[in-house]
């Protein structure tokens, strides 16, 4: 079975600084990878996804992620943090076993300091 | 479109009570699922369905039942609530069970407390 590991349950950055949220997956075949964001008291929203093709994926709100097969990683970055980026971020992988199931990491809560 | 709609938003139950969490989607999605979210544990899959009349267990199915009589609805039933079921529950749907690149669409969640 696949698994997803997010390093760092809490990350703090200063406003304007680089945001880097880490995600590693275990998979014997190339997976489909997703990043979701959850604002307080809301459901999860899709930030971006990797399926096939270009390994650098751009998402909403200035976020992007790079699929690195050799490192089994899919880290999320944003060049300059904004106060509105404070939220919880989840990395997920879809697992092919007949039909697809989605496996989530444990989440990283991002705090942006003024 | 309303997307994925969950009701109620909040619920308090006493141990042993039963209840049903409702989930409806208006996007004609094949795939529907229920997750629970607990601090430090991310989202864990409870049950999922790949079409009307077809359901299967996820990672943490014990204490929960589901059915899928229509494409639109996927209710989650707690037969005898326990304090360990205190959690936030999310319903999510996806376009196709065979397309792993289809992202999940989430409802806004139901916060359940069992005392």
C-alpha cells in the first residue's frame, strides 16, 4: 500500500519569506499526487495536482510543486508568503488498486508571521 | 452548482445513540467517500463507493455503515456512537473511479462530539 509522509506538522515563516512544505511518498509505480489546502472550519480545496508530463506543477495562489521521481518527493513551494496563506496543507496520492483510493498525509499547519 | 453538501454542520451525541450524517453531490460523480479528520492523524478513509449499489471499506470502517442507493447521496450511519468517534467528518467525491488523476471535491465537514 502507498503511504504519504509530510515532514513537519507545524511550519512558521515570516511574511514575504519562502514557503517550503515537504511531502514524500512510497510507491512502486508513478503515482498521481495532489496538494490540498484547508482553511479554518472549511473543507479541503485542491491547490495543484501532478498526473503526467511536466514535473513542475503550478497551482492556485502562487503555489507550485515539483515531482522528483528519484527522491519520491513532491514538495510544495511559494516564493513569498502572505498572511492569507496561513492554513493546513495536505499532500495526497491516489492509489491504483482496481479503482482508485486517495491516501493523505498527516498535514502541515503553516503559520505566517507579520 | 452546490458541489458537495454535508448536513448537519455540528452534532452532539450521547454514547450509544445512533445518527446519520448526510452527504449529497450534484456533479454526477461516480466516486464518493467518507473521511474522518483527527489532530495529528490527517484524513483517514472510512468507506467509499464507486457507484450506486457499490460500497467498500476504507482504513477505519468499524462502527460505521454506508449505502449508496443513488448517484447523488452517500449517507454515513453511526449505529451506536462511542467517544472514540468524536471527530470531524468529511464527505468527498470524484468524477471517475478509474481516473486517479481526478481530484476529490470536499464538503465543509460535520463536527461530531460524542459524550
